[in-house]
C-alpha cells in the first residue's frame, strides 16, 4: 500500500478487565469451598463467560484460590517376619521409643533397648529429643560392654529408617541386620511393646518428674530391679539375669557366667544409690 514503516505500526488492544472474573471466582470459592479450578472454570462457562482456561487459571492463581492436592503417603513395603525367641544372648535386640511429660507438661522421650533372649533391659535413655545420631551413640555404648547383636528389630520410625543408622549397621566391623516390622503392626515387635507397658506402669505412670534428670535416675534404678529381682512370667518367673545365667550360652571362655555383662552402672553419684538398693533388696530376701 506504499505506507511508511513509521506510520504502519501495531495498535495495542486494551485487555479485558480481570476484576469481573476475579470477583466471580471469589464468590464461587466462598459458596463452594471444596471446588477446585476446573469446577469453577466450567461453572463460569455455563454462566456464559467466554474466557479461555489459561486466562481464568492465571486469575485463579493470582487470587490465591489454589487448593493443595492431598496425596496418600506410600506405605513402606515390609515383609512380615515371625517373632521368635532367640536361642542365645545378643542374637536379636529390640528397640523402641516412648513418650511422656514432666510435671510442667514438658514432653520427653524414652529410648528403650532390650535383648529378646531373656527380655533384659539394656538401655533406657531419657531426653527431650533423640535423633538417629543419638540412637547410634547409645548403641555404641551398649556394644562396648555387652557385645554387638546379630540383628535389631525396629518399627518404621524416622530415627530407625534414617540412612545414618542403616549405614552404621551395615559397616564391615558391625554387620548388624535391621529387621523392620510392617507399618501399623506393633504386635510384630511384641517383646519391646510388652517391656514398654511394664516400664510405663512401674515408672512413668507411678512418678511425677520435675526434671528429665530425675526421670533418668529413676529409670536406671528400675532397670537394675527389672533385670535382677523382678520375676518374668515368660521366663518361668525367673528374673532376666537369673534366666541368662541358668540357660544362656556364654561365648566368652575368659569370662565366667557370673561375670557376664548386664546393665552397665555408671560410676558416678548414682552408683552409691544402686549399691544401697542392692543391699536393701538382698536384706529382704
């Protein structure tokens, strides 16, 4: 048409006002709070609006009307393994967590470890927070005086499925197998669950603790009593210590059966309390 390029140029077209669509979307969101984008879009189309889905979705997002899509967590597939009593000490341990609170309603956790062979309590750690690294540190202390187990039965808690714990167990100098129960099946870890019930009834439900240090001291005293004095119905009413000395096979020739390591007593102020408790229990026999 022989028109100069400076004269022939694009003329902008005024965009449609988004306020109308935004107001309609907000009204639909208030009236139907469970509706998502596509339900609102098709409702607008049925109301005679001609905007395409891309423009409506842009306004929908800008208005903050997006709804989070709920997705079901995939349950970890675990193979069901029978709960069998081991034939010797340190063949299989079980460990689990418990929750309770102090007098001021401050929550704390208890990390429990037992030997499935004679139900002996190997550890009860009281702390506000116990991570996978703390679990590893506690297991290393137990192994120093008790020896390492062949396997440990655990549930699917975040501390137990952590890669740090799995790498620690799979190390060449340890080679400890982690046996996971099926999710939502605590009965598959019945030995530690029964121990947790006894510990809760005898200690956590019996005493009101002011500080976590008090809970730890009382737990240590109770471990000594549980292992050495308390009759266990599943052990023919023998204490875990007596059952170990009577039926356990000690694989250390240099250590006699009487010296087989049981719950380690810290050599600090608590040691005298353990000794006093031992004297009192022996005097009442």
